[in-house]
C-alpha cells in the first residue's frame, strides 16, 4: 500500500513539476531574449516597436530551445518527483514508525 501511495504521489508531482519547470524556463528564456532584442533594436522608440522586436526574438528562442527545455523539464521533474516521493519527505509517503521495545525489569 505504501508503494502505491508513493507511486501515485510521484505521478501527481511529475505533472505539477513538469508544468512549473517548463513554463518557468521558457518564460525566463523569452524574457531575456526579448529584452536583449529590444535593447539592441535602434528603431524601438516606443512600446509597440520594442514589443514587436521582443516578440519575434521570443518566438525564435522558443523554436530554437523548445526541445531542449522540454527534455530538461521532463528529466528534472521525473528525478525530483521520484526523490520527493520515495525518500519520505511527505508525511503520507513515510514508513510507519515502529515503537521502541519496553525495557524488561
């Protein structure tokens, strides 16, 4: 029963961690790429022109590094979910503690 609890917890954590890792890393990569593209664009005098340059750079980064982010997010979320579930960090994934034997008098 404990193995089933740990396995189901691992699957649920995998889904949550995959979404967090993939969206977070793509957001950071897109923000860095769009900020650097807008800063290097001499025609970016207002919000719209800077936005267009940043949006194009973010799309390019997504196409270029999307597969790497996908594979990395899958691997990291798998390792983290298995580690969290099977080490007993969560209370319902711990082995039941056995009481110490009473001393004989």
